[in-house]
């Protein structure tokens, strides 16, 4: 048996022996703590003038002995929690207090963050005997009568340890059963996530929640914390960590999804503190892209972006990764498993980059053929879920997949249409944009986005029914400049005008100098085609002398 945890310097041999003998004591499965063990802890605590605690297993055996100071007890590292959401660690903490205080905020934080079964405080009286006891444990998300609990903790007190009326075994089984009952009816194939908002922008947070749903993840709950400064280590403060753990256990969540990008160290610190898998905004978008990619081109580009994102986040998760491998004849240090993993990822990235480069050359050949044939190209661009694919289907009578979700269409789709004066025209639907599009995705989809460079006209599709249309329009304009497409002729197409009033549609049309249409009812398509022909630099019989450029694209 190893020495107890904590600083035990200055203790006499007899006191050390008393600490070691604590391991031999047992508690009945129905007891939070036995009267005998409580008296032993209190006598020892008073003798050394420090708080003393034990971690007890479900079977009643002493797993750890902890020695603190007169004011607090610091629990040592007890390893990562294994098991699914809502699982307890199958350990309870019983410790002494010397100053008559009850359960503290630190005790409740330990209960939540360490996912302990219970925390109990025994008052060590001045004569070394055991006084009152106070116990806390996590409350299920509903009370026995079916009403919602207003507090995450339930507490039980008694003036003496032997007067405590609480059956530990039955209580913890009931709590676990209640949590399991609330999770039992949920779809087992879906991950459940807490969506955590740190930025103050409500629209940004709503978009993150929609991304979560688009990824096929069930939203177990949402939490907001508007911080003036992001915590450099865990993103949120210690108090919020406790709330997150409590909410995740009660809601059965396995994942915490943030509306910001996390540094690798922040993600690791959050995971270590809460036991939840941390996913940031970039990884969420990458996961959505991975699910939506259908063509070989799209899958290659998404995989490339995912590998670039994961490379700096590949870390040693446990001691197994530090074992040495390789080395001729076993001589020398060889490579760690971590280094091998990084090298393989770099090799795969280089291979994918070559394949994407080949795709880029193939696309360039196809574009050259179109240029030789002088077939005009119109490219649909816009914020994701603005209705670009629905507009393409309505214009060309196609059946490209559509849905009211983010990033339904990833792979570029081209269709031909005949304009009245222009003749044959190619319309291309491209990947939707989003605010703060991950740089790795922009780099990976370079071959796809090159299609926009050869477009004769960009049709910027705006969702008229979206309350955040203004900020999303600005985000798309910023990406257009970032992709060096600012000199391209552009026509703003105000889609979904059937979902707003005529006054609203007219006001937005005036502000954006746009053409108003409805892809669902096909209203406004005549004006759209006429304005598109004008914007491509051709003279319209209705407006003689009007020619190309962005300014003429929006002339009425």
C-alpha cells in the first residue's frame, strides 16, 4: 500500500500508520459512511490539524486516502472517466471539516466535475469525535412527482452520522435508473450534444445550432456564456464547467460543441476537466462537409481539409503512445507512435494535394473547351441554404438534391439552359458560403472554387426571408473579395420573395439593387434572364446601349 495522497510531511510515524490503517476499514453497501470510519477520520483530522478524506468504492472499500490542510482538501488525479454519458465514477468522497462549515462550493464542484456518486462532510469536533454530517448528490432532471428540479443537487443532513437516513446503494441506483429512463427512448444512433455559445452574437449562435442539426447530432441542450474575454485554458470559467458537466449528465450528452474555434490546448483542457468530447466550429463544419460530399472530388477535398485541421491537434492521449517502435535491431529511440501518426498524416496530405492538383488540371481542360466554344457561364453563389440549388432546378428543370439544411449541396453541378438572345448558357451551382469559412476548407476546395474564376457572371443569391440577410450578404461579399473575384460582373438575386410582403421585397431590392424572384413559384424569372443577359455585356432590345460590368448588372 502506497502512502496516502497529499502533503504528509511533518506527521509522526504513528500518525502515518493511522492513515495507512484507514485502508483496512469497510463500509456496508447501504451506508454513506460507517460510524466507525467517521470517528476514525475525525480523530485523525483533529490530531494532525488537517482535513482528511477517503474515496469509497460502491462495495464500501477505501480506494484513496487524502490529506489536505485545515481549510480545504485537494483531490488527486483519479484518472479519466470511462463509460457513456450520465455515468458516475462509482466513487464517493467522505471528508472532515474542522471549522463547523457545511458543504462548500468546492465540494459541489468536485461532485460535478469528477462525477462522483456523492460527497459527504463530517464535522470533526474539538474532542476528536464525529459531529453532524451533510451529504449531496446529483439530482435527476425531474423530481419524483414528475416536476422539473430547480437545483442540480439534493442534500441530506443529520446531527449525528448514525442518524443519517439515506440508503446509499438504493439512492445511487435510483438516480442512475432515472437518468437512464430519460435517455432510453432516444435514438441510439445519434450523438447528443450540448451547444455552448461564447460569442454574444445571437445569430451566430443560432447558425451553430443549425449546423449541429445538419450534422445529424441531437441537440441535448444549449448554454450561453457571454464573456468579455475567453478563458485561456478551458474557454469557460470553473463555475460554468460545473454547469456544463451537470447539464451533460442530466441530458445524456456526450459532446460539447462550441460556436468558436478552439486552440488544441483549450480543447484538451476542457475534455480533461469535463470528460466530454470538445468540438469547435471548424470541426463541426468539416463534419457536415464530410457527410454531404458525394463525388470523388468532394470526398478528396474534405479529407484533405480534415487532415490539415487534425495534424496540429494530434497529441499523446495516454502512456501507450510513448512506447518506442522502430529502430534497427532495437537500437536507438526509434519513433514514437505519435510521430508515426504525424508522419502518416503528412504523407497522406501530400498524396491528396497531388490528386486535387490533378483534378484542378482536368477542370481547367474542361473550362478551356467551354471557352473555345464560347459558351457563357453563370455561377450561383451565396450563403448556404439561400436556395441556390432550388433556383438551379427551377431554371433548368433539373432535380438536384435540395433541403432546408446547411450545405446540402457540396459538389459543383452544371446544367445547360437556352436564353432568348444569348442562346446556350451553362449555369453552375457551387458550394455555399458561410461566415468565417475555415481556411483549410478554402484551400482544399480551391479546385472547385476555380470554377468561379471563369464565370462570365456571378449570381449572388440572397434569402429574402432570412432575418440575418444583411450580415450574410456582407459575409459573402467578403469571401468574394478574398477569392479575388471582386472584378467579376455580379447580379444580386433576391430569392424566396414569396415568403415576404411586397413592401419588404421592394425595400430589399432597392437596397441591394437586386432582381426579386421566387424559385418555388418561378415568379420574376423573365426579369432575371433579361438582367443576366444585360450583365454579361450583351445589348438588350429593351435597354439599348446598356453593357457589361457590375454597375450595369444591377440597372433596371
